């Protein structure tokens, strides 16, 4: 039974405690609908949150759908509106990234308004497989997929109770429960790389391994464990090798003596603490920084999202443009 499988994962990963209220992001699509209904069935205290991105003609109908369902389940609900295109223009992010950023800001504001500290989202094992393949294709410097629980801002946590559930299981559950759901037809557009991975690459990989999603999920589990270990190693040495100032981080060249795996993570940590989005920072950029550690003082390296590396005497400075 899907609900029992979700409960086991929640308890095993310590995602939600029964006394606490969790904000559930509900778009009206199958994944978020399954998440909401499963948590409700299991007796968790949930608060429904839906953000209308106003990007598609169906957006208002989807908001009405979510509100009606929440009322049927007698659940508290928060609805919001977002101007994604304006945010995209101001932030210079992609439309997808802009929508995501506004969505998490909204979910966080709802959680704070009701005193909750956790936000539940409907990412699945199928999403995990897509994410891992996406990271491989893009050549990211951080290959591990999504975590079941991740710290967001100021103590807020994002949890993913469906991370072991495949998309086929979700559709079967909704059919068994007699639950209708909304379809976001933009998920069928080949304009987005993730959609092409879902619709073209994964079906092709299933010819080689029919259980490819399960294999990728196991791989992501191993990678996250190893990543956690390496992050612990980074934590031990970071304070003695990095000095944070406003808008920049100064890294000692002593980091070049460490194992390359630690150096890469120290560089990513410095870039993150300098203040910036690492979503488009790929392995090739991290390797450029590693090579720059041997440059003479006074040279500059420009990286995505306005990051700049400046070489000095015995150090390198990681900063953001305008800092």
C-alpha cells in the first residue's frame, strides 16, 4: 500500500512529527495531490498552500480546484498570486527558475505565518531519477540528486515524503482513490530539458534496464551518503582556510594541498557563502577555479551568476560583481 510505504519513509527519514503542522505545496497535479491525500490519510496535520503563477490559461481553474479539494477535506488553505514574468525580468533567471523561487518564497511565508517549520513538496523517485540524469548531462560539480529533507532559510525545512514513490505508483493510487487531478501541459513541452529526459531519455534507458528509476534512486542514496561524509570533512577545515567578509570569501592557497574532492567542495562552499546561485555552476567552472589556484597574483576569472575570482598573494578571493 502506497500510504504505508510513505509512512515508513517519513519515519525512517524523520521527516515529520505527528504533533507538528506541515505546509503542503499543492499545484493540483498528480504528485502534489497524492502527497496531500496521503498525509491527510495518515493523520498528519497539514496546511494547504497553492501559488497561482498566472502563466497559463488553466491557472485560475487549478487554484479553484485546489481550494475545493481542501474544503472537502476540511483543511486550512492559503492561496497566493505571483507575477513570474516580472520576477524573471528583474532576476535574470529562466522562467522555470523564477517560478520555483517565487513558489518557495510563498510556501515559506505561509509556513511562518502559521508557525510551521516544515514544507512538504511532491517530488518523487521519478523526479529523483530525472534530477540525477540532468546533473550528469549538465556536468554539474555536485552529483547527488535531491535530499529527503533540506534546510531552507532561517530554520525552515523542505521535506519530500514521496521520494521513494514512482510516478506509476502515484497514478495508480489516485485511480484507486477516485481522485481527479489537473494536468500541466507544459510538462509535455520538449522546450525544457527535464521534459525531454522524462519523455525521451528514461524510456530509452528502460530498454537497457526496465528498473532504471530504482537503480538511479539507489545511486543517489549512495552519492548523498558520500556527499554528507565529504561535507563533514569540509566543515573541519573550512574555518582555518576561509575568511568571510561582506560579499566575498578569501581562501588560503593551502587548500591546493588537499585532496581534489575536498578542494572542489571548498570552492563551492566559498562561492555559496559569497552569496549566489550555484545552479549553473558546472564542474568545468570549479575546475577552472582549481587551475587558477596556481596563477600568479593579480589575475581575474569570471564565472556564472556574477562570480569573480581574484588571485592574490597566498590567497584567492571569491566575490560577486558589485560586492
